[in-house]
C-alpha cells in the first residue's frame, strides 16, 4: 500500500515523543484531512476515509510497525515481526469514518488508543504469545448509506446484496460502487461469503467514546461495557379517538387521544421504573408525539395522535416483556378511554452479549491502574456487536465524553483516553498470554 | 320593516297547519336562503342574515304577530296586542347566524322554538301578565369577526371599539361597517352605551341544540342548562428538557419532555377524576401536543414539547384550583424529571350562572310533559351568558342533537324540538303570570 503525498506530508519523523503527544498529533492531523463547514466529515468508503487510513498507516510504520489491508480494505497494523496476516491474532480497534459534520472522536479515538497500545507494548518489548493487531475499520456510520457496521458485516459475510444496492445520501453512487473503488471484492460480499476466517480472530476489543452522559456524571474516566442493547421500535403508532367540542363533551363520553397516549406512556414508565428497581436494564423513548396539525385546536378534543415507541435492553426477555406489556396496556386503555391503538410494523434488533471474561479483565485492569472499576451497557450499536455475533470473544471500553456524539461538540479529555490505553496494555498482555 | 320579494315569495299563506309542519317549513326555507358548498352559511351582519330575519318576520306576521327591529337590528316579535316596544317584557330567543358551512340548527332552532311557542300561546288565547316576545339575534358566531356574542354584547354596551374594528375573515370589511350597513348606531356601541334598558327585560330563555353528546347518550329529548362554563386557556405551554441519544442516556439522567408532559396530563387527569367524584363540574383538554418536527426522531430523546391546556367549569373556584394545581404539578415534575415548563399568557372567561328559579321551572315543565327532568351544564358559550351577566334572570334549554354543531351533520329530530316547545309553553305561562 502506498501512502499518498498529502498524507505523507503531515506525518512527522518522530521517535521519543510521549504517547499522549502522539495521540494529540494524530487527532489534529486527521481532523485537518477531513474538514467540513463545522466539525469533520469522513464519509464511509470515500477518498477522505482512504487518506485517513493512509495517514494512520504512515504513523504506524514510522513506529516500526508492520501494516497491510485486509480483504475489506480496512487497515491492519501488527508488530514488527507480525508478518503472517492469516495467522491467528487478537484485534484492538474501531472505525475511522464519521457522520457528516460530526466530531473527531467517535470511532477515531478507539483506533488511536489501539495504536498507542501496540506502540507501547512494542517499546517495552512485551512478549505476546498471540499477536496483537490494530484494526482501523471503514464504514460504520449509517448516515452515508442508511446502514451501520458495513465494514464489520462485510468481513463476516453479513452485509448482503440489498445493502450493497443502497444509495449514498447525496445520491452520487451505491455502496457497491464505493466499495469497489477502494478495492473490495464486492461479488464475495453480494454472495454472503466472509472476507475473513472468524476462527482466526481470537478476540476483539473496541474502545469508543461514550455517547451518553453516564461516565461524566459518575466521574469515571473509563468503564467496561457489559453488552450492547438490543431494541424494538415502532415508528408510527396511532391512537384513534374522537374529536369533539372541548366544552360540550363530559369526561365519561370523551375519546381523547392525547389523554389515552399520555396514559400509555405513564403506564410504560411505571413498568420501566419497576424493571430498573429489580435490577433490569431498559430505556424507553417516545421521540415523536404529535396531534394532527391540520385538525388540532386548543378547544377541540384531540381525536388522534401519532407517536413512536422504542425500547432498548441488554436482555432479550426484558424486550419481549415490554413489548407484551405495551400491547396489554393498550388494550386496557382502549376499554377505559374508548380509543383504539393501531400499530405499524415492529422493527427488532437483538442484544449483543460481550465476553464476560474480557469484561472481568478490563475491570481488573482498571483496579490495577487505580481507576474506578465500573461497567455499563451500551445503548448505541457498535462494530463490536458484529464481532460478538460472529462468535468472537469481544469486549468494549467506554471513554468519558461530554455533549454526546455525532456532533462537533464531542469532548473527550486526552487524559481519559490515556487511562483507557493503560487499561488496554494490561488487558492485551492478559489476553495474549 | 319591509320584506324583500325573495323572502315574501317563500312565505306560504297558512292557517291550520300544525306547529311541527311550520317548523319544518321554516328550517327548509331558511336553509334555501343560505346555501353553501356544503351545509349553510349565514354570516353575521350580512345580507343573508338580514333576509333570514325578513323571512321569519313575514312568517310571524302571517300568524298575526306584531314585529319590529330593536336598536341592534335584531328581530323582535310580540303578540298582536304587544304594541309598546319599550314596555317591560320577557324574551325567548336565540341567534340566526351560522358558522361558515355550518348546520341549520345551531341558533335557528331556538328562534323557531320561541316563535312556535308564541304562536301556540296566541292560538290558545293565553292571558300573560307580562308580554312574551321572541328575539331573533344577529351575529353570535365568532367565525366571522373573531368574536362571539356580538349582538347581545352590543345590546348591553359590552361590545366596545376594539371589537368594532375587527376585520371579517374574508378581509372585506370591519365589524363597524357591517353593523352600520344594517342600520345599527355604531357610535353608541363604540361609546359603550347600551342599546336597550336591561331592567325592562324580565327574563331571557334560550333554547339551543346541545353541542355535545350527553342528551343522545342519556336518551333525553331535552334538558335544562344549569350554567355556562367559564374557562382558562393556555395556547402554547412549552416543556423544555434535553435531547439525547435514546440508547445512551439512562433513565436517571434523562430530561425527556414527552414523559414529563405525559405525566403532567395524567396528574391533571387524576385531579379531574377526584373533582368529579366529589360532585364538581370540570372538563380538561390538551387539544394540541407536539414534539418539534424539525428535530424529533424515533431514537432521539425528545428535548421539547409544546401543548395547549384548557379547563372549563361552572365554578370559578374550581377553575382557580385547577390553575393552581397545574402550576404545582409542573413544579413537582420539573424537580423529578429535570425539565422546565414555560407558560404563555393565560386567557380567562368567567362562568355564567343561570337563574335557579327558571331552571326549576323548566324541570317542572319537563315532568309535567312526561319528559325526563334533567339538567346539565353548557360547555360552549351562548348569548344567554351575556344576558345573565347583564343581571337578567336567564334560563336555557338544550335539545338533543347528534354529531355536534358547527358542521353540516348536525342532526336534531323535530320531535325533540316540539318537546322543547311544549316545555317552553308551560315555562312561559309560569314566568308571565
């Protein structure tokens, strides 16, 4: 793989710089490669994404690491003596693409942390029985082609022809064309043939900024991730009642869709609280709630609402229970309030279980580093879920981050990333012994 | 007052027709005077409204009744010997205007019932110590100039210059111009001078179709009205929380505006149920409930809602209590759910008390006629409230009606109107003794 001149230009010749300074330089240089009106844009399977991989590859080589591309055109980085790509190995990594006008850390932080870990282990001359590699994945963000985890799904033969035919948000090309442009064997993906032998991947550890506020609120620099929540979703449930004069219809004759929908949300809120009290994992969201703007009025009993409903949990049984409760509560409210609820098709995603041994290893490393040893679930999806679903022992580390992700205001302190690197060094040694 | 030729043409020469047939003919002929694409349109202070009064005047004269116009250009009908307009008298009546593409019965039914009552009393030669008159009022509907009860407010000097300057919905003229065109002394209205001496009005009884479903549901042909609900309203309350990733923010860190607003509505619903259980009168409506369409999404915690809130009650203390409870519940929810509620200006309308003696008289008449003797509040406003607020003993009778009002599907059975006329005959005799 050659490094293009633009990437080469920003790679400094360095040697004794400390790891934090290296991380800072990589973030700055990669941001400079992917500017947008605000924040950064590194589209999936784009020239900008390729340049980013080229740049990271150059940094790795300047640290005497060995690099190559896998069959999915992702960047793989091994130790100086790691010369057999097909050999069994463990992988640390994440993705390098970003959402449009996104932040610089969602994805990239995990790649940088993995690279720093490998550099540090090589510097200290650590003896690993299983090779440790960095994988810098391409297309993870759904913003570009309407689907997430393209690179990891392609590796395991899970992407399929329907996904390959989806068009980029700007309409310029379909995913298959974009993948072909970076040298990926699209026919294999279309046929569902895996690009890698999953059994040769001994483990996968993804470090990622937290996309929620828990670590900030709890004052935890890092946390182990227990699992990735599955979900079920309805985009458009309708509650059908009857419109009427707000002054002229008494309570017992009303069929008020707003009161009925509010009651449903509060009944589900009660179940949510109970499940949490009993130690369960759950989040519920009704992100959309609308009366009909063409008919609603202050003095008109609302005859219809439309609303979305989403449940997320690490536990498939909790999701099934909430789905059943949603329907049973609707039936009770339908009787009480003389309305009817009409459901659109449900969309489900299974939870991904992360490896308990790896999670324990992460927590032990946190303790050894004098960090809080805490674990939380991930509500957002990650490439790690695809690795886990392929049967690979998979772990995740969250790094504290303010202001959420997918926006230019992501805020990760470098010190927190370095805490993750310290944990990853310990975990790497344990996993490769 | 002359009757124009169009109106004259549809007035039959009749004598022994029964009252129901007369009512049917008036409804048919007035509908024919005020057709629209669907339903009828009798705009306030329009030529169509004037023609309607002319037509009713002609019918009254054909039954040997005496007619004139009051200073508000409303039609007044007295007995054959009632020749002194300034003399003290009691009035039965309602309005003749309609909403655009409305139904034929909202307003007109009460005028017809009053006319039939007077015809019937004259036919039977009833001796009344106080003259009974029919008043057919003009502009009651707010649809035309943005405000209701224009005719009755003008009579009592309550309309004022601001109202006179409001423009018709089609932009064609302001209310003052429209009133001047039908001969009303607009300067007196602007100065707040009453057009009538309220002390000469001994009582006012308005019969009106029910605009809600209670009588239909209860199988009551008619009902006395206990009072006209006042209200308070907020058109646009905002609940401000914080948007976030639906999977990544746990329950204890959420500031979900939809859950908070739903909780507010359910808390107010609890208070509503309690007040009704204790015998109070109340209806609550949140006719508008919206998440922000430019930001909401199925997987985004909703950071803001906007909603309306309206309470109506016959009891001013109940309205004050609900208003206070609304704010105290908001404060509790603000603490619990880390949101804030931002209120727009409140708009208030006072309840109107109807005369207990007249209500009792209506109920006694119902019993005497073998009808259910029942009373319910009016949630909608009526001219009767303006008469009551002017200190005139005022009563109301509702007539059963399906499908609400202000639409072409109003459905009143003629038999129910005739039941109201029978009650009104008895009430008239009692009130004029």
